[in-house]
């Protein structure tokens, strides 16, 4: 029975007020010329309005919004006609896969919801040894990139795949008839099935050849390994087996040889049984490896070559003459002597791009019989040859290449001599580019072929010899794409799909495992024996290397940033906004200069009145005249005097949103595939505005924030000495701060109680946790302008600190030596400036989930409160944005949502289009404007674990919670461990009892549920 009752929304509506009808049709009854004064800063500054007018405007707006709020939006949903039985709404599915994009690689689990891949996880099954870095975690966003190439194009016009197939076949036939070259130009494939397919293509087309091109070359190391072992591969080092690591120019915690070494490295860096590995680093740029080292010595690449020869002399007992300054020589000799004493427990690595240098590395590790150096399971992730690529460019310009088919490469952007490649490309009859986007290369070829994302693809990989991995699609292709391999099959005249081909071919690599098992696990371990190599002519290599000399005013050292890598993810806003771990700058590349050189050149950085970081511009000119103008400058502590650093991967324009077109293309200076160039630098006019998330550089002696000690003190002294407890005064007596409380404590011993452990010894600052948190919790991207205003929304940050003295302990001693007010002011002012070669520390900081949280006591609407399981909750619909909680938080981890970042054209990132929003996690709210947000300990995931155990009628398994928190699940070094401290068998409960454990700002009395471990240095 229907009701005849009528309800009114307001008194005005009851009385049929004219304002109600006016507001229904027009929010503002009187037109308010807001554009005239809000759009003009000068007019706004000089304008005025009466209080009466202001209240009138506000009154109309508020009334209109109130009426509109009573009307709910109408959404039409389309239900399943036949629901797929493998999809249960609200329940995530996981698929094992492996990714290799020519630069990054990892063994993965892909989380999907209702058929949508939404998150990358690490595959922890036995044999899956490579974890995802920040770029791979962010790569899922590339699947939903609206700028992807959606249809095949021929001569700039949309076409069909059958037309493309016909065009390529016709071109191949013509090339064969004219006896002209056909070239397949690809990145390193590391795919046995694809390489077999290419071999069959070349057999069918004898005039064809395969050229492998890596945008960032490892050719010299490959040449050296091939000369000794007869195989084009790289050594896969296991740093967990080393007590002493000496690195000469190798950022092995970054992208050196593909990266992925942080897990093994971290195992040796956590002090156990009084022992930990020791690490020497000789390098030019400040890198992640240099930041983690016990002893870092900045030096030019020319000096590094001499240092390598000196190390060889001591290890091999040779006497090759070297040219080293006394200060450098003392440090090099010290490292070499300890390396020799370590024997098989020592290892040497080098990133010097010189075949002789790499031959010396192989020889030294052979002499040491290093356990970390093994030729079994060599890395297959780099195969490119500088000489072969250079010859291809010559062939293109000679007009001898008829058909060029490219896949996974963008040489128009990445080649230093891009103009020569473009001119040669114009002489090719048919050029084809398989690409995710219509990038710099795909936009000028005959045929632009849209390639699927790796999450839409089939494939296999042999990242290291003896391991076989499968790539499987987790979603049907979103666009009209086709795999390069499927086209090759068609060109070979073979029937079926690449899936069929792959399934048949895989049996030769799976060591008896079934196809379904390998597909389920993602990886099969076959095993491989060590390569038997020939002797290295080390003496000849050492003599040649010793003749190396520095040239030019400065050495430019090109590198890849942790965020963008080689540049193929340039349209990914998560990575663009990701702050560089060393400089803490996002949305830019820049030239890094030492403080001494900056003073000589008149270059500087300064924090300006609005809190933003500004810097000078510089012009970089190479010895052969190549020039890069108006390069922003960062004065970088630890940069070797006489060197400057610059990241490649920026400066792209094609197929990118305007917001992502940032930085300068440093590949233009990558002459002869050498990352070290002789350059001159001059100051340019103007000042650059950086988006830097951290203005303070040093701790200024606040040793209780990052507690440090040495291994010697750690072993000899009690914990009270190297992990002192903060003391406070109670009844005029000093007592431990943890024993004094303003509140009555609740019983937290029943049920689950979540804690997060962070080991400062294991954290390398890689940032994988930051991106994983973004993906899991729908953290918005705000753009460069907002980051510059300190409005970045990262729920998790990784603070980076430099020492002012040569060590942090030196800072503490200097602070303790302050006497008097005048001395205090001058000393602290000096301590704000980092040293020329400082120690570095990384500290991940998120909401500390304090048991006695200061944010909870000041919230006027009880939007933030404490849960029984230790989490500090946020009720978004209660929050009115007073920001009292942020002001009262001593850790500064709360983020205010200044704008609506979802469906807002002012923030044209992935949340502004329907396709990009497909990556959003449906278990986490997309926050609207005006609320506080912060780390939640991934409460949606912890509850999912609890509910799963309840449904299965069991207790939660030991350490089952560790993968519930996005940051701990993403941490490949093991620095972060999450879990239930009430489960005394869990790893986090045991870590909470460690003598190294301390809380951040413990003297404040907040009783956090996040705890840290004292950093121990093996100096």
C-alpha cells in the first residue's frame, strides 16, 4: 500500500517560496561575475566586496548544494548474464606470471578483482628469486594507459591486421627477390620460444638477421664474459655469500646488470652472531649502493680504472704501474688487502664500461675463488652489442636494408645519434614497429603495430640459465593488439597461435614438470652447471687499463633513476611523482654537481620563501659539440669533484600526456653507448623550480631519530650503550620515558595486535614499498605544482638523511660539544649543511599507529580513533578537515586531501579517465576533497586474512599477515616485517624483543606500533 504522506526538504519548500524554484533551475539567482575577479590575480588583489554581498553569495550556494544533496545520482548497472564460475565478486584471484620488458624483470603474482588486474605482488614460491622493483609495481598502471596504440596503422592511417600481414609478407618477398637485407631489431628477449621462432624466420628468409639492441648498454661486460666463457651473458652474483664486497662504479642496489641484488645483499648486512658483511664503494655519483656502503670513496671514472688495476696488483701479486694520489691509494690498498684476506668470502664488482676493466673483474674473482661469483645460472637479460647496432645504422644509411621490423625498442628516442637512425629509416622500403604506444619511433614508421601489455600476453623467459618462467595473460586484450610472436608465426607460414607454439616448445625446458604446474607456479627450476671458461689475459687488460687518462673539464656520468629507469614508463604518473631516493626530487631530471664544483661554476640551490626548492640552470657541452641547454642543477653531497651526473629516461614527448612531458633527453649525450662523457659546463640564465619533498638534509645531531652504532661497539657493549632509552623526569627522578604515561592503557594481549618492524640495516631506499602502497590504497597523484606546495599524498615516505660531519656519530659528538647560546646558533646553522662525502641513512616513515595517539585526542568529530587490533582508524565520512590531527602528529604522516583528484580535469592523471580508474582497488575508498588520509596498515587486507581463516575454520597461520600490508609484501630486502605481536611465534613478535629495537621519538610517549632497528655499520 502506497503512502500519501508528503515530505518537505525545507521550510521554504513548504511555503512554496520562490527561491526554491529559482534554485532548482539556477544555482545563482543573480549572476556573479566570478571569472572577472578570480581569473585575474591583479584584479582580485585590488577588489573588495561587502560582508552583505559575501554572505548573499555563500547563502545561495549553500542552499543550492543542500537541495541538490537530497537527490542521489542514478547509475545503471549491467549484471552478468552468465557469471564466470572462477570469478566470485569481492574475492581476489592471483595469477603467477613473469615480466621482462628489456630492462626490468621479476617473478610475479598478479592480483585481479572481477577480471581486472589491480596490483602486482612478489611470487615467493621456491625458484622465483627476482622481486618487483618500483617500476614493475607501477607497470600495472601502463595496462590502463589511455595513450596506448589501440589499432594498427599503415602510413599514418588506421588499418587492419590482415592488411598489415599482407604488407609485411609482400615486403619480405620483394626483399628476397632483390637480395636486400631484412632486419629484426628487438630488445633482449630472454625467451627461448621467441628466439627459436626468430631462428625459424631467418631460416625461411636467409637474407634476414636479428639485431639485439639494449637502450642502456652492457656490451663491454657481455664482450668480456663471452671472451672468457663463450656465452653472451652476465654473472649473477649472490652477495649473501660474501663477507666483503668491493664495488668499483657498480650501483648493484640500483639498475646495474638489471638489479635484483638487494635481497642477497641485505641478508649479509643484518648483524647476526656478531658478524655482518663489509662494503667498500668507489664511485662518481651518489648511488643507492654508495649510500649503503660502510666506506664510500668518491672518485672519477678515470681514477676508478687506476684503482681497479691497483686492486688487481694486490690480489694477483702483479706490478702494473698505476697513477693514484696518495689519499686514493691508501683507501684502495686498504680495500684490496681486506678483499685478499677474505678470499672466497670476498667479491669484486665493477660498472666501468670498458672490456679490459670487466676482464680484470672476472680474473680477480677467479683468483679469489669467490663464492658469490658463479657462472652457473648466468643472467640472460642483456644480449645487445654496440658494434652490431652501429653497423645496422651504417647499413640503414647505405640503403642496404629493405625491411626493418622492430619490437620492444624505441631507437629514435634512445639512440644518441638519433638523426642518423632517422635518416637511414627513411631509406627503408618497409619499416614496422611493434609498440605499446605510438612513440617516437612508431610515429614515423610505415606500419605501427599495437603490441599488448605483458599482462595481456603469453610468453616464456629464461632470465638466468637453469630457470624457466612463463608469462600468462591476466585479462583479455583491451585494444586491437597482436603479439610480435603471433605475427612471426604468420610470416613463417605456421598455423596456430603463439600459445600453441609456446605450449609445445616449453616441454624442452620444464624438466619433466607439467605445463599446468609451471603455469600455476610461474617458474620451473631446471638447474645448470657452471661454465668452464678459459684463462683471462689479465696482464694485458691491466696494462691497457692503466694507460687510461681523464679528458676534458668534467666527466659526465649518465645513469638511470630509480623511478623512470630507461624511460619506457614515462607516461606513468606514479613513477613521475615518485621522489628520487637520493635527491628526494620528483617530476624532473637534473645535473648533479659537487658543492666544490658548484661554487666554482656559480651554481646553487636554495629554499625560497614558499618552501620550494629552486636551482640554477646549466649548459652541458660534450667534446664533439653535442649540447644540452638549460639543465636544472642539484648540488649533490657525495658527488665526486670533477664529475657531474645526469639521468636518462626523461624528455619524451610522443604519446605522452602534457603533464608527463618533463625533463630533458640525456640519451642525446650517450655517445658510442658510453655512460661516461668528457664535457664542459657553464651556468645558464634563469632559475628552475623543483618539486622536492624534503627540504632538510641532515639530522643535525638528533641521533634518537636514526640510531646508529658500529659493529665493534655493538659486539662489545651492552644495548644500553648503543641503544639508549630516553629518560624523563618523574618526581624529580630520571626514569625511562616508556614507564611514564598520561593515559590508562587497555589490555592489548587478546586478539590480534599488529606491528610493523623496519630494519634500517636492510632498507636500501629502493621505494618499491612507496609504489605498492599507491597501488593498494588508491593514493592519488597531485602533480608537480602541488608537490612543490608540500601537498604530496604519499602515505609512506622514505626520509633520506646525510651526515654533516664525515659520520653521523661525528654529528652527535659535535652537538654534545655545544656550549652556550651563541655557540648553539652558529653550530646548528653549520650542521644543516651536509658534508662533502657524508654518510647516508634511509628511514621509511608512515603512520606509526600510536597506542596513545595524539591525533585522536584533538579530533573534534572523532574521525580518527583507535582499534582493538592496534590500527589508528580514519572514518572519512566523519572528517571535516580541521587538520588538528596533522598539527598534533609528531611524525608528520597525515595528508590533507586538498582537492578532489578523482574525475577532475585539473589533475589529468589516471583517475581522470575511465580506463585509468580500472586500476583502483574496490576494497579502499577513493577519498573526496577535504579529508585527512594516511597509512591504515592495509586494514582491508588484514581483515581479509582473518575472514579467510575464519571461513576455513582455522587460526591465522604464522606470518600469514606479513603479506597483508602492501609495504612489507613489496619489500624485497626484508627490511619491513608486518604481523601480529600477540602471536609469539611470529617473526614480528621476535623482532619486537630484539635489543636493536627502538621506537621513533620514543620520549614523546605515543607508544607506536611501528618500531625500528638500530643501524649497525661495519666500519
